[in-house]
C-alpha cells in the first residue's frame, strides 16, 4: 500500500509540475479573466484567498474577484458585466452544464460579456474543484483545458 501511495504521489506531482510549466510560459497580461460562479441567487463568486481562486490562478487564469475583501463575495450583475470575463466557470451541480450555461447567457445585459459572446461557459464537476484531495489535479487539468484548449 505504501508503494502505491508513493507512486500516486509521484504521478500527481508530475501532473502538477506540467501544469505549472505550461502556465509559466504564458505572460500574465495574456491570461484570461475568469468569473467563477458559485451561486446564481444571489450571485456569489470566490475571493482571492480561496481554493477556487487558487485553482483559477494555477490553471493560468486571472480571477475577476482578485480584489474581493471576503472569501465568498456577492457580486452584482453590473459588476460582473463591467469586469467582462473571458470565461465563466461554474460547478456542474444542478442539472446539466448546457442548461446552466443557457441560463447564464440569457441574463439581461450579459450578452455583451466576452465569455457569453464567445460561448466560453464551462461547468466542471464540483467533486473535482471544491474538495481538496487527489482529484483536485483532475479539476485543475479540466480548468486549464477550458482556459487553453490548445495546450
């Protein structure tokens, strides 16, 4: 069992190193702005000191809530629209990813948001991005794949 655990740890560290290496080559100003929607009513996102924000940054994105004073701030629709994220990520908890993406697309005023205009709305399995553990690397890779489909 110990050998299996050490092998798993080595594999996870290798995958993490690959992500870090790929992201380090991307200039910060070229990294996409990301809105991570935790809840839709009220609109709630992740502040800079959260696991979700760390995943955004580590995967090569920039959190639109980088300056939030709390861990899980409520943002007004106007704030999100004005910050104009390149991507919208949400935990794929209720229903299907496409249903949630469609609900976001039809919000009043959101048609001007880059993520909506370019169809860059992604549901990610909550078990992969909200629970610290070995599968967090799967979530990180999934997130990076959303940000950089060509990597």
